[in-house]
C-alpha cells in the first residue's frame, strides 16, 4: 500500500485547498461581482483560502457549508468571523452543531447587512 | 439555498409584508418609520425568523419561475473538498452528548461523544490541562472526569479537549469548558433557631438545623468554583416538614430561608441539587422542625429577717430580666423561657423559715424537704405562681440526714433515716457544737454507713449528718446563692427548671458548653442535637429530640 509522508500530505492539502479556493472564486465572481471587482483574482483566491481555513476551524468541512461561509465573507468582508462580536458569539455556541451555527450566522447577517444598507 | 447575497427586490417585498402584516413589524413601524430588526437580540428572534421564512418563500417562488437556484442548504456531512483524502468518507463533525458542565468537587462525571448519522466511526482521545481534574478511560468515546477535590478558580475555568481521529481524515477537535463546584452549608449569622455542627466544624456533612413549626430560619450557603444560586435547586425531601425559598440567582454566597412546616416534630433533609438532568446532590443537611417548648418560671427571693445568715447577697437581682439571655441560647432547641419575678416590684420576700437558727435552710433529705422548706413553699403561692415552675433563691442551705439511732464513741457504723448513695471517701460533718466531728464513709449498705475510722464522740438519735448537696429537685426548686456569681445563679435557675418534666425534661450531661452540664462550671450555654453523655446512669441524650413537644 502506498503511504504518504507528512510533508507529502501537507503539500497535497495545500493544493486541494488552493483548488477549492479557485472554485469558490469562480462562484464569488458570479454571485458577488461588485465585491470581487475590488481586488485581483489572486488576492481573491488568497482571501478565500484564509476564509476556508477559518471555516474549517469551526467545523464547516463540506462543499456546501464552505460555499455558504464564503458567501458570508463576501457580503460582510474577509475576516468577519474574527472581527464581529456577534459572529464570534454564534461560533462559540457549543450547544449548536457547525451547520446550525452557520445557519445562525446567515440569518443574523441578513439583518446586519440590511442595517448597514439602512 | 444560500441566503447571501440578498435579492434586493425580494428584500423590499418581504419588508413590505413584514411591516404591514407581522405583529412585531407593526410594532416597529408604529410611527410610520420602519425601525430595523436587531440582528441578535432575543426580543427580535421571533420577528427575524418570520422575516427569513417569508424571504425564503418568496425567493423559492422567484427561482421556480426561472431565477438562479443555488440548491438547498447543505445540512453537513459528506466529503471535505480541501481534504487530500477527499472521497474517503470523512466525518464532517461529531456530537458531544448532553452533559452537565458543573462537576461536584471530589466527585466524577462521564462525558460521551457520538458520530453524526451515517458517519464512519472515529477514535477519540480526551485531554485536560486542568490541575483540578484527572481523566480515566481517556482513549474512548466515553471518558470519566474525576475532580481532585479543589473547586475551580472561576466559572468554566477547566477545559476538557476531545480529538476525533479517522484514518486519512483531518482531526476534529472540540473543547468543553467545565466548572468544579463546591457547596457548603454553615450557620447563618441571623439564624432564628439552631445549628449543630456536631463538634466537627470542618465536616459540613453531619450538621443539623432546627426551625420552629410555621416559622422560619436561615442557613448560610457558600458556593465555590464560580457556581451561583441559579445553578441549583434547594429542596427538602419532605415538604410537609420544611421547605425553602429559591436561591438568589447570581450570588455565590447567601443566607437561604427555611420554612418550618405545620408539624410538632419531624425531620427531613435539605438538598442542593444541580440544575442538570442528573440533579446530582452537591450537599445536604438535616432539618428538624419542632413545636416550640415554652417553660414558665416564677422566681422568688427569700430571706428570714430574724436570722442574719439568711440575708441575700443579691437582694436586688432581676431574674426575670435574664429571660432574653436564656432564650437567645435555648432557641437553638426551639424552646423559650417565660420568667416572672414572684414579687411584682421585684422585692425579696421575708419568711421566718430558719427554725433551727443555723443561718441556712435546713433540708431534711429523708423527708424530702422538711419544716423549713414547707414554710417557704407556703409563702410562695398565689396567682403569680399559677402554672409556673417555682424557683426560690436563698442565701444558703444545708442538707441533712439524721441518725436513726444513737451512736457511741468508737462505733465504726452509723444508721441514718432514709438511704442514699454516698461517695466513699468523702468527709462530712456529723453533729453540732463541741461534739461535731468529720466522718468519712468507707462503704454503705442501705441506711447503714461503715466509717473509715471509729467515732470520736457519742451522738444521740436525731443528730444531723450534713450531706454536700448543691440543691434538690424540690417544689419549689431551691437555689442557693452560696459564693457563686450572680450570672452562675441565673443559669442555675435555667438548669434546674430544665430538669423538670414541665420544663425541658433534660438530664444532667457531661459537656461544659451546655447549661445542662452537671456542675456549675459552664463555658457556654448551648442545647444540642449531637448526643451528650449523661452524668448519671448510662447512655446519651439528644436534647433537641428529648424536649417534649406536646
């Protein structure tokens, strides 16, 4: 059986994350064109890689959950999970599963965004 | 479907609906201005959920009509697209089973994890950096967390980390914040009745609280580790005997009120139960509800103006005035004294009782009192004594046996009227005047006493043999001033009334911190639930329980 070293696993993980970030960048350019115009494609991919890592740390680990988290990053700004107190409080709620926390984030974000618009 | 980015057209339509139709929306638009819903407040939670539901419905309608559909929300699970082992069916998460985050100091608790539905089994390792906790079975899905006995420095100060591993998948780590809590009951400064620590102040598990029926008292509750009143239910096992109030929610230290039930005598247990499904008892204390025992006493001060030796040392003493001091102590046993002075003006009463002129009341032991006692008893009557235990204070008293037959010089035995146990080896004066001599009892058989040395003088029948007694359970109770302090005399009064059936019905015991101690050498004046050793006879006496409650 083929076994990979830790370094090989790390390199493979970096590549997979980059690949997924590019996929998310394509999605962001389609769904959030105005936000994407503020930076280059490379900057967008780098920012999304960081957001994907943040989401990973909060237990959001499949394609659908990660896509929705990157949507939030696009409307609230990169780093919102560390910057916004209300988001930190939701993500720290251990009584909720990670998908439930994401749903709470999305719903709260609706009214944060609406408030900003008002 | 993803909620973001929001569709401005549907947002506007949903707002129109919300502020026109929804009760919360109408509240927020009362003056015609649309106040936004707060993003996180509990007050607006229901309003937010209604808005979101309506938005989703309208969005689904639009997308069904040809709009952009991003697909349904992903509930979780499935592969991690960033995992190099994507396709190996890695679990996206796991669940920590419901648990109580407060652990009883010195006890243990179990924590478990479960896999999400359909997820493959992972392996788990539990760790803690806390010096208040140790772990057992820490390489399994269920771990036992054991408290070392020390409470936490603050709430949620201890962390328990669990790492899920699955071959070919990224580890998933979760942290549980725990509090090691300790609850202790102790005497409250403002308690209305008793608290007996059973002579072990450091052991709160053997303590007892008393409360009067249909009244209340308090017990002090101390919580350590960051826990507060809201974390616990305080309940008595038998609510018919006692109940207690709800603890103040945010305080770690408070006095808890206990209400005595409508029972003359009953015992139950007050428990501090943590507000978790386990309802684990962190501490308990015995609670005793009693009907209050009232002891009615009247105190007279007697002297014989024809006999100088009977003049009182404390003719102005106010014995009724000692009532609050006594009651402050006997309340511990849910009892109280009602003390009045025989003379309305608290004057001493002059009675010509010293018929033998010895400057003291002569007490005929065999007769249960005799002439001189009868004279005081006869004077000590009237409405002010009705229904009360009579206590007579006198300057001095001599207690006598009298020889039943004459004794000659050289005799080594004497016979007295009546019989009583004498302490061998004790010297006692026999006779009066020039023929008086001290004799020492070597042994006794009924009324015949064998002396340790032959008599030096002859003594006729009726010669007094003075017996060293401090007092007798006569009616009235005779209390001598002797050389005692006024405070000692006052507590002797409570002690002797405490012996009476119509008083507290308590025996002499061996405990100088208790005013029922057999000798006037008190260091305190408590009454105890903790059993006290009887001075006479065998066994012990639980004073709270012995006091009649009828």
